[in-house]
C-alpha cells in the first residue's frame, strides 16, 4: 500500500488552567483546513516532553 499526502499533528492549545482552549483550537484547525491537509490527528499533546 502506498501512503501519500500531508498529515498534520497540531499541538493542543491549552489555557493557564490546563484546559483545552477551544477557540484557539478552532482557529488552528481552520488554518489546516484552508491549507487542504489530507488528515488531522489530535493527540492531546502540548508539544513538550514529560
């Protein structure tokens, strides 16, 4: 099977209280959709290591 395309793995924007910032997430997803990525995977990561 040949896989091709662009998969986006965006960081999960969080507020100072640690909760997901849904407004920021919507804006981020809108940018990815406008860029016509082939798939978006939300992993709940903040991009930092443990």
